């Protein structure tokens, strides 16, 4: 979301912040942060909305719980056709044949938010091809690598925090 991160921190309803707790990054209001300070760290389960976690190799992986916060401010977006929505929600990559639209000037390996054609955010992905390459690629080629989707609420409901 680039510079739009400032819009997440300085909101009209108060100031918000990001905090690291047990290799996970949480998004919470400063008011909630003050309340959470009175709880011992070992007893604290989730101080706010989980935006993602750091893997064992120290790479950051976005969580689907951050989708509602990040989608309105995304710079790079991909829209999938109705026939490919279900495939993406089952955890599969987006093929060229399922690509509806893509934001201009999207670079290869750029993080994107995946939308349905009705502008409903479905999840996150990484552009496998740039916008220019998408125009002339084979219909069965992967154009967006799957990272997270709203179907994870059902598939991983016991592990989401």
C-alpha cells in the first residue's frame, strides 16, 4: 500500500499502531495498546488484528485477517472472472484465462490484492507476470501466485488468530 500506510495509522477515529507479539504483527488502537499493557505477555493471546507473521526464515507473510484493512488502500489490484473466483478461494493460483483486469504498471513479483469482478476483496497474491507480459501470455499461464484468501477462514479456522 506504500505511502497509504499513513492512512492506517492516523485515522479519524484515533491513532493506531503496529506491534510485534510472538512473531506476529498486530494492528491496534493506542487506546487498546494501553489496556493490553496491563496483561502479562505470556497471557496475551492476540492484542489486536493480526496482519501477518514472520516465518522461521524471517520472511513476512500477510494474513487474510488484514484484508479488510489493506484492500481499500491497495495500489496494485487484480480482478478475477466469476469462474475463477472459486478456484482462487480454494487456494489455487490465478491463470490468465481467469484474469478479468489488472492495474496498469503492475510489476512482476509485486504484491497485489485480488478482487472479484464485483469489487469484493478475495485475498492477496503476488503478480507472476507484469501487466505488459499478461497481455501476450498463454491462457494457461499463471499470472498471480496465491498467498492468502477469505476461504482460509473456513479451511484454517482453528489456527487463525
